[in-house]
C-alpha cells in the first residue's frame, strides 16, 4: 500500500537550492511505499502558502507535512530586504511574528476542515550555525510559535529545529557569521551546482557550513534531518 505525502513549503521544499528531502524521505522506505508530492514555492511566506491550498484540498493525500516560516523569520532580521520581499511576494502586510502565527493557524484550519490527512507541522531549520546569533535565535523564536500552533490545532509537531540544534552542538562547527542570502548569491549557488557541477555538499564544505549551503538552504546532512523527523514523527503514526 502506497502512502501519499503532500509536502508543503517554500524553497526548502522546492529543492532547487537545497538537497531534496522528499527524495531522501522516499528512500527511507521500499520503492513505492511512500510517494511524496511537492508543493514548494521559492520565497514563500506563510501568507503565500495559505493562498495556494486549493490543489492539496482538491486531491487530499494520506499525509500532509508543512514546513514554512523560514522567510517569515528571516524578515525579522536586520538587513533583510523586507520592502522588496513584500513587493515580490505580494504581501498585504509587513511580515511579523503575529501575522505569521495567524496565517499558519489558518493553513491548518483549512487542511483539517477539507482533508482527512494526518498533518505534521515542522519547526524551522536552524538559520546559520552560530547558536547564540540573531539568525539562529530568530529561527528558534518562530519554531516556538510553530510548536504552539501545532498544539492548539491538534496536529503533530515535528521537532526539526531541536534535532538540528542537537546536531550542531554535537559537531561543534566553526562559528561562521550569518550572511543573508541575496537573490544574486542564491543564483550563484545554482550556477555552481547546475552549470559547474559542484555538489551542494561541496559548496557547503567550502564555506565551513555543516547543515546548509548558505546558512538557509539545506545540504545533504540538513535535508536528511528533515526526512528523519518526518519519518519518525509522522509516517509511523499514519501506517
């Protein structure tokens, strides 16, 4: 029997700039047992995800995972181009923690009302790898909000942030300063990967990064942790 999994999210789920956690998730099971479907759009905020649930609701899967909020958390950091992001993503309001929580609650309310799927809400990957830095603290703060929303909405909470914190503490990585990923820098990674054929892991190693290629997008190690928390925390429940 095949379990159909709809994975909702942003560029981490789109997997143009990240290692594909959907592929890693499928590989944890015999061929055909788990069939992930991708619903990731680059740059999306929780508000954007809320606007594009029709496709998921129209053909409900067995399991739904939601990994959203990285861009909402980034928007809280000094140096993030908020005005450009609002224009590019057509946001009707300035990103904030409160608005993020409202949008996420609305996403889950609709998924619960219009599907019978088992739903799992992931906390955020760690931004950067300096755990005492503003970026990591922002991802932790938004992950705490996600935990609250999961509890209030009575859906499974999948502790990706906590798992990545454990991994970073275990490996004790170099304290590489967080640098916001500009569109040009992100395209640069894509060129290195797609044109120059450098692996995302090689790019990460060259920058001294353990879980990401650019403090945000996941390398193999980071993506494997996404697949792990989905598999252990959610698929076992739906089986």
